[in-house]
C-alpha cells in the first residue's frame, strides 16, 4: 500500500479513535451542566514498511446541557504525528485538527427490551484551509443503552462519518460495562469502521474508570487492532461543573 493511501485510511481511523475511545452516551447531560473532557491518546499503526505515531495532547470536548434532553458539544483536538518508513522519519507535524461542533438529543427512555436512545450530530470544520461548505464534514451517531442488571450495562453506537475531503465510512461500538461500586467500573469494548460492507478496522478495547468525586472522573483504556497492526493507550479526565448558581 502506498504512502498516500495509508495516510488516508489512517486519517479516518485516527479521527474515529479520537471521538470513540469509549461508547458515546445514550443520554444527554443535565441542564446547566458543563462537562469538560480532556483526552490524551497515543496511537501506533503499522502498514508494511511504514509506521504512524499519533498523540493527542490533548483533545478537549466541551458538553453543555442547554435544555433537559438537549446538549451542545464542541471538540478541539490538538495532534502530534510522526510517519516512519524503513525506520527513517518521513515527516513530523504538530497540528490543530478539524473542529467538531454539534449536539446530542435524547430520543426515548429505556422500556423493557427497548433501549434508551439518543442521537448525536456534529459538523467537522477544517482548520487547515479556508472554510467552504463543500469541505464540511459530519458525524451522525445513534447511541443506545440496555441495563442488563443493577451493575451491568450494554452501551452501543452505530454511525456515519463523512470527512472534509468527502471520504466516508460507517462505524459501530459495542461496550459492556460493569460497575463494581459507586466509584469504580470496568469495561470491554469492540469497535470498528467499514466502507461498502468491507471492514476497514476492527479493534478490541478494555479499560476502567474511577470517580474521585461527583465532579472529577478518570477513565483509562488500551486497545489493539484485530485485523490490523494498531495499538493505542489513552485516558480521559472529566470535570463536571454546575453553571447554575444556587
């Protein structure tokens, strides 16, 4: 595979990883809550004689509960990339990646076998060129949740990504989470993306999270490619702020 094609596929894969380290939630945050998520993600991917290292340092996701059942979202990733070929460094760049702005909307509550559901829609705004509607990307994701028991839940997403260069793919995420206490949880996750019914990447992710308080949360995870030479390790630090004065 030549370098150009490798970079195009990797671009989609990395952007997918950056928005989907864990499954998107099936419900919005509460009204007047501002949630700030700082995510640092280190990824290694190999293809033949080429190797790409990417590190988000960090990406920042702002989520704000504007109304009950409706939240606004803004994602601003900062990425450092290095491309190696035959152990020689081809390029190394630091870049402010494409901005994502959008919203999430609750659809319905869980009822028996009917899962809780929300829809997330984000526009992808290119930052490396002049703005044009023809280069506007988008992400659409349907997010579901089934509570299997008091401590065990199944969270799953399916969605579509259209990049700013008009390349597109679909993705899925299936996350099984177990809450051992009010503060500690563990999860196992399968995620991937596909194009024209062909799977481009298929990955397994495991991790856990800890609530230091009702305002500070840390999640850590590692993932490995099942059909490609890809590995990442990452963490998300979440800060929850109530903007409504008592």
